[in-house]
């Protein structure tokens, strides 16, 4: 038993210190990205593809922000499923207002139609790509629920001018308007991806902000990767990687999302992400399954050992209680990670500092949530996303089950 407890404590220390390696690497990553921003500009024109469904909170302000981009030769391509989507009428009004005001960028609306072979977002994106001369320039894919600053697109596409860079990605940071448990958990859970995005060997694209030249898009056959898919970012990542090209994370393109979330909404969001990960990125899913299983079971074992020793047990149980060290190590890593995020997002550094202890204390709960997500995603391949239910049979086989809204 002594040998077993000693081995478990050593495993606990390794698991507790490993996240620090990734978090510390983040501190060196941003400077290289800023240098990369001075690379030669990629081909023009730039086509910004924005799939829309319904009216997101702050929709008008979000769309206005894309018209304010300082990127030259930018054309906005909005895509909706049908003309009766509420977003269609709203977009027509917004485009008319900007045209009358002398908009600096051209804009069009594409009606993609319904296609049950893939996620509706992908149908919208593919229709938008087909409507332009994509091979002549650069494609930028973004979500309609983020509000970028004027330099967002220019920074996102800048690294495409570097040799070996096939595509770029940004990310989203959920900043809760109210620090409820559901909102804090979603933000903390989502933040766990940041250290991996700073690792070129293990990162992945975020569908809310991706950029790729039209030539690489064609060579990587991204359109074929999307043809029977439900996720846009994972197939995009794998398609670029198959060409041996780098996916570059641009830290200055982390979009701030001021959205609340209930516990139920957070659970639905995290379960959906876990199911998508299981289907499209099984290595990532298995890694998360193992890490979070040990991260939750080892402290529980340590607590049991501590209780046994306190009740007059053998000193061997005191050694086993050392597994509890994973808890303070997890809290310390969460604090270090938040410090890195404050440097990346100076505009909200004050907000993050006010929420510091909420983020730190949510870290172990977010790990437990990840374990719950893993267990749930092992039992089903069905998700509901924006009112549409899907079954993810494989990375190349998606079935639309039901349209509910």
C-alpha cells in the first residue's frame, strides 16, 4: 500500500505541475505574434464571411463593427438560410443604412437555402464562398455575435504573409456581465483551451474568427471537409494540417463576449463542445478524459486517506493524503493563467482582476464539469445547435434530425 500511495502522490504532482508548463509558455508567445503582424500583407481582396441566424443580442452593433474595419479592399458577405430568417430583414436595413452613409466596404447578402447534409452554418458559409472569387484573395470566417475593434481583420490576416502559415485563428473570451455560477463556469471552462492555442503543435481553429487564403482553402479542400460536417473549425484545422502548414493563433484577435449563461446553458454548451471534440478530435477528447478523471479522483482519494489517518489509521494513509496537493496546484495555475490573460486583454484587465478569486475557485469545478461532459459525450453523438438537432455519425457523416426553430 505504501508503494501504491507513493506512486499516486507522484502522479498527482506531475498532473499538478504539467499545466504550469503550458501556462508559462503563454508568457513568451504573444511577442512572437506581434512580430509576425509586420509580415507582408497577403493577397487582396479580403472576403469576410458572416453566417447569420436570428438576431443575437447586440446584433446591430456587432454588424456595424464589421463595417468599421480598417482593412482595405474588404467585402462583407452575409449568409442566411432563408429570406424569412429575422436576420435577413435586419441585414437589409443595416446594409441600406451603411450604403446611404457611404460605407467604406461593399456588402452582399447570400440566401443559402436549407441542406440537411451538414450544419446550417456550414451551408451558409459554403454558399458565401461560392458567391465570390475566393481564389483571388483571402477568406475570413467570423461569427455574427462578436463585436471586433477596427483593426481585428487586419491583424487576423497579417500572419498569412509568412512562409509556412496556412491559416490563422482568434478565440473568444466570455466576460460575464453578472458573475453568476453558470456564467463564471462557462468562462473558466472555455479558458482552458488558451494554453493549447499557444502551442502550434496542438492548437486548433476557432470558428468565430478564422482566416485563410483562397488558394490554400482550395488546396486543403476545406469545402469538401465541410460537406457532411457539423463543426467548421475542427475540419478546417485538420484540412490545413494535412498540407503540413501552420495554424497561427493571433492573440490580439481574442474577441470579448459579454454574455451571461445559466447553469443549464453552460452544461448544454460544454456537452456540445465535448461531443464535437469526441467525433472530430478524438485525441483531444481522450486526453481530456484521462486528465480530468485523475484530476477529480486523486483528490477524492487523498481526502479519504486523510480521513482514515485522522481516525487513527496507519501512517501509510498520511502518504496517500498527499494527493490533496492537486487542489492548491490547480488553484495556483488558474491564478497564473488569469495573469497571462490580463496581459493579452488589457482592455478588460480590471474586470478580470475583480473576478480573480471567482475564476480561481471555479477552476476545480470546471474540471469536474469537464469530467461530466466526457461521461455524457461517451453516451451520445447527438447535439442541438441554434434550434437544429444533429447526429454526428462521423467526421464526414452528419444527419439533420429536426429543425426546432
